[in-house]
C-alpha cells in the first residue's frame, strides 16, 4: 500500500490549505486513516483521524479549524485547514491503519510541508 500526500505550501497566518492523501488501494478497507504532523525539533503528533465509519477525532489545537474527510471513489483522504497559525507549521504525514486476521498493519505517506508565516 502506498500513500501519496500533497497540497502543502507556504501560507500566511489566517489562510487556508487543503491536503490530500491518495492511496494506491481501496480505502474502504482501512480501519483508521489519519493526519499527523511533525514540527522542527518536535515529535510527530496526531492532528486528526477518521474511521471506516467516518467517526472523526481531532487534536484540541485544531478543533474548529481543521476538517478531515475522505472520498472512497477517489481513494483519497483530505485535510482542510482553515485559520492557519504559525504553530501549525510542520511536515504533515498521512497514515493508514489496518486490523486484519493476521494482525495490525500501518503505512505512512512521505509527508508534505506546511509553512505558516506570521
């Protein structure tokens, strides 16, 4: 399974971006998909995740500003980011987590850089 993240860029504070994560296989079978980010010198942290039933969870720092979604027809997950802040700067990674009869599997995309200037 391959994940391709895109949509990052440089934006001013208060602006918006939409990240995309295209998956090489059907996303209908993925138990949980998520977006993580890693700021310079920091550990990778969960930003948002969406389950197979479309239940969503968000980090407190992005609630009300970010929206995670997915389109099964395009095998793509999205992260709409509004009211961006400089502290949102980082490399954003998409993640796919499977639970199978043989155990758990996890896949990561290559990351896309988001830079928010003040």
